[in-house]
């Protein structure tokens, strides 16, 4: 018996036709480039006409597929080879960004051309950012004038939100940094950015992409210091940027210090060692005592897991703070430091709802233990200073006290402290103090 399957009959000459939608069009940027170059040569240096031409051409030409070629032509006049040189075998135009005048007004006009194009064809937005990233990596292949124009244009585009600040990551390329190209380019870029907006716009955009702490990377490792950065950009007329970088470094140092303090507390290191370490770091980072006590308070309150029940958390907080009274005392030798600590305690109790009722007891604990805490001052201090600071604190906090915070607890605490202060005052001064408190 034959077990082989019988073959089915087939038609000879049968042909399978590929659907038109499945046919892949050959990638040929040459023809696209010729069309764009021809149009730009006809419009000339009239940027309004250029914008209209690009708008109309989008309906005929495949911008989505040839986005890189399009932006290469608009910036450099033709397709760019790796490294930033123009391809010799391609047609090019003399009407592009690199051949334009090197002034801010012209660059603003070019920024408008790109802005209109991207708003009209939204899908070009991502391709445009990729193009800018690529151009920044090619900076060594451009002349100084071309780099300046590109820097000014990039700054204007960043200020207007046309591109993300993440493109600046290309400037941290090792070769560009080593030869000083990145820093020189950044000067022009940030000048045009601040000219369009202000330093707050720069700060906000950099924070958004997590680059606010990376500006030092514009310099080689051996020059990567706050002093060098500050001098370089201040001499270039960008003092706002220098101040911003210095401030960011200070914030970074504070975060690191707070992290280290939390680790020391978690390990149970002796308070005397923590105090010595903190004083050394405070001197290195040039921090004031007011700033330092805020960091210490945050570290102290972050190194423990708090009970979720309001009736138990107060007792836990009192017990915990008793352990660190020596540390808190060491950094409240000034009236402003004490006031800063009291404000931090109040803010903490408001932000953490379970601590609402703990505020009064915390202040009383610290007052009885060793210090004044803002309005609570050491017995040795003059009653005049006590009353003045008490009055000042009441002035500030009673005006801005948040609705959710239990004001009656706050005021009862103040009343108790005022009574203690009044007991140490002569009758005349006591009456004056009472009058001042009532006048608030």
C-alpha cells in the first residue's frame, strides 16, 4: 500500500503580487535634499518665505522619513558626514544657519523658522531634539563662528521650551570637555538663554531633567571646582549662573551631610563624635548655624520609624528627642538658630498630622531641658532679649499660622512660656512685655 500523500494539483504560471502598502520605498535622501536646496535657493535670505516654503513642502515631501536630512540642510546647508563635515558629493545651499549673520536678532528669526515648522509638523519634535544632540557632538568639526551661532540658537530654543534641556548631555562628551569646547559653547548658550528669559528659567529646566548638579562636568576633572567654575563664568559675564552653581553645590553638600548624620545616628555613634564631625563639615561647607540646625533636626527626626497612633507618637518623640538634646543644644548658640529650630519643629508638626499634639510638649521639653528654642531662652539671657524675640516670633508666626494647625495649642504654649519669662522680670518690665504681647 502506498503511504505517500498524493500531491495537490497546482496552476502553472501562478504569480503572487505584493500589496502596494507592503512595498518598502528605497531610502534616497539625495532627491529629497535637491528639492529642499532648490526651494531654499529660490527663497533666499527671506526667512518668512523660507517658513512658508517649508510649511507647503511638508505636504509633498516625506519630512517624517528624512527629518535628519532636512535639519542638516537648514543648519549647515547640506547633509553632514560623521564628524560634522559637509558631504562633498551632495548639493548644498548658501542659505542656512551657519552662513547667516552672527547676531542675536538673526538667531531669534531662525528660531522662529524652526518653531513654526515643528508646530506645523508635530512629529518632527523628537527628530529635531536628536538633531541638536548630534550637532553638539559634532562641535569640533565646526568653525568658531558656526559654534557661536548654534549656541545662540540652542539657548533661544531652550528658553522658549522648543527643546528639552536633556540635549545638554552631549556637552559632557569627554573630547569636547577636554579641549574646552563645551565650556566656551555653554557661555554663548546660557547668555542667549538668560537674555530671552532669566536664571529662574535656566534653573527650572535643568532641575526638570536632573542636570542642575552637573554643570561642573563642563570642565575637565582637574578643573572641576566651584571656584574655577565661578571665576570662568563670572569673567564671561554670567554671574547669575555662577551663583546658581554655587547654591546647587551647597544644597548637594547639605544633602550629603544630612545622609551622613542619619547613618551615624543609625549606628548609635556617641553624640560628642557627631558634634565634632558636624562642626568640621559646617566649616568646610561654609554653612551658618541656622542652616545647620535645620539639617540636624531633619536628620534626628528621620532616623526613627514613628508610631502611626497619635496618642503614642508624642511619648515616642519626647523619648527620642531627649537622647539628642546635647546635639541640638550644641548648634543653637545664637538667637536666630533657636528661632530656626522652633520654626522647623512647627513645620514638621504641621506636615506630619500625628505630631499635631506633640508640638507643645516638644517645645516645653527643650525649654525645660536646656534652651530657649526660638522664643525660649537660657535663663542667663537678658529679659529684654527674651521679650523682643518672643514678640518677633509671635508677629511672624501668628500671621502665617496655617488653618490646619491647632492654633489654640500653639497659643497656650506661648502663654505658658510668657508666664515663665514674666516670673523672671521686674514688675515694670513684666507689664511692658504683657502689653507688647497683647499688641500683636
